[in-house]
C-alpha cells in the first residue's frame, strides 16, 4: 500500500527534485484518512531510498529528517474497562460465579491481581514461577518491551495458582488449551468468557484489567512510577535512563491491591 501511494506521484521524478513538502503533502493526505500505519511505512520507505541515494551520490541529504514534528502521532487506543468501584465489584463477583472451565476461571481470577498484558497471562509457564519467593519472572522474549519483568504475587494470587497446580502443574502452561496441553488458551477464550458473563465489547476487554488497575491505583494515591513499572511500560527520556525497579514497593502495592479487591467484593 505504501508503494501504491508514493510511486504513482513521485516515481518518475528525478530524486534530486523531490522535496520535503512533496512527501509531507502525500503523508498528510493519508494521515487525514486515518491510515497512520501507512504514514509510518511510507516515511520509513522514503528514508531508506534517500539513504541509498546519498551513498550512491544521487542525493545530498535525507529529506525525511525534516518531517519530525510535522506529522500527527497515532491516536492512543483506549481499551474499554470497568474502573468505577460499583462496576468493578460486579465484574469481580461475576468472575467468582463463572461456571466455565477451572482453567479459564483461574485465568480470569488472576487477571485483575497481576494486570499483565493478555498474551503474557495466557502464556504463563510453571517454570517462570518462583512460588517460594512469591514471584512470577517473565522473560524478556515474552515482553512487549523486550525487558524481563517481575510480577510479585500476592497471597490471593498464590492461592489461585496453588489450586490450579494439581490440574495443570505437570505441563508447561498454567492455562493450557482445552484440546491440547502444548498450547495455551487463546485471547478469544477469555474474551468469550467475559461476553458469556454479560459484559459487552464496549464495557470490558481482557486488556481492560490493566486499565482498571492503573486508574484505581492512581486514584488510591500510589506512586505513579511504581504503577508504570508494574505495568511494564517503557520509561522515556533522562528519567528513564536510571529507572529503578521499585520491587519492594511494588510487592506491597500488589498485596494492598489484592486486599482492596477483596474488600470491594465484600462491601
């Protein structure tokens, strides 16, 4: 799609005659149509072309360098979630009453306590768990930011895991699929469970457990750096260069969060 947008307009022109405004005009037109990924692909493609042109003495500089700041950022996707305490209580009680498989119910019960990404939850392996030290150590290869991540396990999380262990503990995955133990459950499995419990696509998705925790923990006054680190968000700028782990603080925060959810259910 990138080539079809770019080459019919500029493909026959000598590269030295192509200016930044030519590329910017094309990209803004695509941007206005909402195709932000295409904008990014075209910008990368043009940059690669000009890098080669510079090496082969066909151009003097890379015109894409002048595009920085001239284009819009891709709008952030906001995942539906139930962060209002009354709605959150309804969700937690629905999970407790869920009458699906033990594996799916365990995954749903663990999701709000650890609030990792859906893929990280589904692909959790027994070998990653250090139950003695109450930690789940997710390797870098599984993380979005490619950095190993530690999830402290609250007493409530450990209880869920211990109940699951006799059922799936002899295999690789905590949450194996219903047809084969060599693959975990799918994201659709958890999503369908939410739908079966009566939560619509506009109310809740699996990723929404992260939004719930982030919103509520901030409202409860916890340090934003602890929360962001626990969400495994990539820190930026100078501040991120020495981004501390905050593991003791995060451990206490996750236990407090689990206790808070219990109190909410029983209120």
